[in-house]
């Protein structure tokens, strides 16, 4: 578990890096290198979608920062994919008395111009995300129409026998889910069949 340093007085440059999937390793490493080159002493990094409801490293970073610290990200879309989320995160950073710097845009200083630029860039990132999802849906629909799309392999159904065996051994649904890396509700569904 992450330990906070309560009595820290020194100002720290804190970097946040994020990629949407584990397959984006090159982009992930590039962000970390960029943040280190920008003087970040502490990095919080995660490999999951920005629309995920739980981003533990983002939360850890927001808990870590103190007044006077500077949060640095390489691009707006690494921090958030919607304008609402971006505004909320920036407000939380400002409420802690920390500053934020976004890649080549420089420091966000709270001026009307800075706010406008952030909102426009946040809207563009949100638009790009929505367009990507639309293209993905179109591609899936086309592949289905051509009989080429099979979808994701049903992971939980393939493990149904193992789930039942572990349950017979007396394990809880939560423990079975943890061991097999599936969601607990899916374990319950298999056992109810």
C-alpha cells in the first residue's frame, strides 16, 4: 500500500502517466521518460482506460500532492477523456494548492485563457474518443455482417468446471474470482447455472 509523507515541506514535481491498454507499452515508457526529463521526482503510472471508474494511481497522486507541488502530465488526454472529468481533476489539484503543467502547453495558471485552452483540448480529446468508439462499432457491425466477427472468447464459461471445483473445495466466490482473475458476479452466474 502507498504511504503518504505527512511532514513533507519540500515542493515536489509529480508526474502522472497513463495508457489505455497494456499493449501500449511504447507510449507508456515514452510518457515516463518525458516526465522524468521534465524533472518529475515522483511518478504515478497506470495502464487502464481514463473512463474507468477506478484509477488507483490517479487517486494516489491526488492524495500525495501538497500545497506548492506541481503535477505534470504529457498531454490532456492522458489525464482525462471528457471535459467534465478534466475539470474535476484540475479542481482537485487546485484545491490542494498544487499547480498543473500539461506537456508543451506549459503551466495552467487559472487565467481565463488557460481555462479556455484546457476546455477546448478536453473537448477535442472527448471528441476523438467518441469518434474512435464509433469507428470501432462500425467495424464490428461490418465484420458481423460478413460473418468474420466472433467477439471475445467467453472467459468465464471456459472456466466453469474450475469454478465449480473450487467452490466444492469450499472457497468463497470472491476468492474464486481473485484466483481466476474474473469478476465475482460472473462466478455467481456460473454457479447458478
